[in-house]
């Protein structure tokens, strides 16, 4: 059965559904969770009032900190359910590639993920990162709506 479950999160309520389901499944089956959050380095730049004058390093640091807070939420929920959990973050314009890479690196048997990100992240999920994961994953993907 599934012993290692990858759970991508963007911090959205939809991701929270996938996290909850993955943790409950892992608790019942003795599996472990790998939480991943992929930060988009350009999402913070788009928020700048003056797009010409921005500090790339500062925006990337902010994106990484946000991703870290998302996976910390996974780790805390897993800990509360007494489910083993590791976390990883990445910075990429192609989240689906990082998700697939993490599934391979951690020898995951399944991926539990949300069907889409929040509307403010529409650009990040344009073309649906979930669809891309479904198309390229070599392990089963459980999609939550």
C-alpha cells in the first residue's frame, strides 16, 4: 500500500483539504507524509508598486519564507496526529516539476494534492499545475476539490 505520501501545499483552504486527507490516510495505514511547497519567485515581484525597482533577493527570501510557513503547517498537523512527516521547499517557476522531482527523491507511493490554487495564484497555476502533475507523475495522484 502507500507508505510515503507527498502533499504539495500552497497554503490555500483547498490544499488544507488534501493535507487533512493525507494525514488521516497516513495515520490509519502507518504511512509517512512529505510536505512540499514550491515558491514562485515572480509572484512577489508582481506586487511591487514600482516593478522596475525591486530587490530580487528580498522577494525570493519572502517567497521561501512563505513556502516554509506552508510546510510547517503540514508538519504541525502531522505531529498532532502522530504521523511521521518531513518537509521540503523549492523556488521554481515550474511547481509541477519540483513536485514530480520530490515524489521521486522521497520514493513516494502517492501524491495527495488540491485541484487548483487560490485565485491570487492564478498565474502560478495557469495551465493547471495539478494537470501537469497528473500527466507526468509515475505514482498515483489523488486530487481534492
